[in-house]
């Protein structure tokens, strides 16, 4: 180990005992019972840098709080980059929790691919929150809604000018619903920015109607129906299992009992020699009995 620092009081467990639990043979290890174990700072360069040839460059681990925290006043708090894999991966083994959480707006440059459901979380009158799900399609469509009114069996409806700019020219569908008694409605003609609605059988009704327009997204080129998707990272088939704690051996138990007895003797007040000698004569623990009580024995 190249560097090792342990500030703090001596009433807590020895921080050396934490080293093999975190990572074997670390290059740098810092531990503190009441403050920061390791702090890196730089005015104009990287404050702390971790690199590994075949393992994690930086590992953060915590029992009761955050494993890794990134904070910045003017730039990115946490940034992930990879030349050949995923830049950032989040995972949880708790099905009631989430692998990632964002408290604020989220911006994505690229595609969003979801294995599962996409929903909006909407507040409900009873105070709860309910999920409303997206409608899916094998093609890329935009849609708009509106209403108009027949005048003697005819109506000319103009598309919203901004909606017409984002769909392919003239490539859209119109669905009309009459909101009054008539023989029925149909779309007689469509152009890039308007469509005409008429009553069937030459009717002359003057009733309101609603419509739904669905148009192909203009900026997407050569989109394939039911295109195969490669997520770019392996999807876990099951949550990762927590590492198993090693079962202590008889030698481990002897060393543990000896260490506890030694610490107890060191903390006892000074006594006369005869009293101290008599107090140390205690029955040794039955190690074979302790081994029988361990799980798996």
C-alpha cells in the first residue's frame, strides 16, 4: 500500500480492519471516525483521480448514506463517459426502489429506449398519484386535435401552421366525429395546410364536429417498422446478490476472543498484582462448541 492515513480518536474500531472489506491491497486508503477519510483538491486541475487497468477506477461505498457524491457550483456534478460501453449505469436490487432518480428537467440528445412501460404520474383527487400510460406505435407520428362546424354540409379546416411544419407535407390522416344529427361526414380533399369535410349524400346540415389529425414526423428519415433494437449494454436477468459474509473458522474465533480479552485488560484500572492475577484466571471459551453453533455446522 502506497499511502495510508487514519485521523480520529482511538475509542472506535481500528480502521485497518476496514481495508480488506473495501478493496484488497489499495493504492490509497483513508479512514476517519468523525470526518473525511480522503480529500482531494485542486484550483485548476483534477482534485481526485482514480484509474484501474482491470477494475473500478473509483469505488464509493456506504452503509447508511451516499456511496458517491458529486457537487459543482458552475458545471456538471457527476459525469460519465465511455469509449466503448455505457457512460453511466444505475442498478438497484430492491424492487421497491429505483435505479436512478432525477429531481428536475431531463434533457436527452439521442433516442430513449425503454424495456417496460412509459407513464405519466398524475395527482389524483384522493391525494394519491396515478399512472397514465403512453400509446405506442410501430411508426413515428405526431397528432393534433380540433373542432369546427359545417355550413350547409361543408367545412374547410386549416391545419395549425406550426403543426404543419413538423409533419411530412400532405402525409397525414384525418378522423372526424359529428357532434349532431346528420347523414355522416367524410374528408373530401386534403392539401399541405388544409382539408375539406362534407356531409354524405349531399346533406346540408350545419352541425359542429371534432377531428383528430395524425401526421408522420418530418425530421425522421428512413424509419423502419418494428426495427430491431440493441440496447448497447447487457440487461441483468436478476438483481445482483449481496456478497456473502465469510464464515469464521476456529482460528478466527480464537483470535477474536483473544483480542477482546486483551482490550478488556488494557481498559481495566491498575490493581495490585495478586488481585489482577486472580481476576485473569477465567475459563477459556469452548471453541468446538462455538463452531457447532455457526450456520452450516
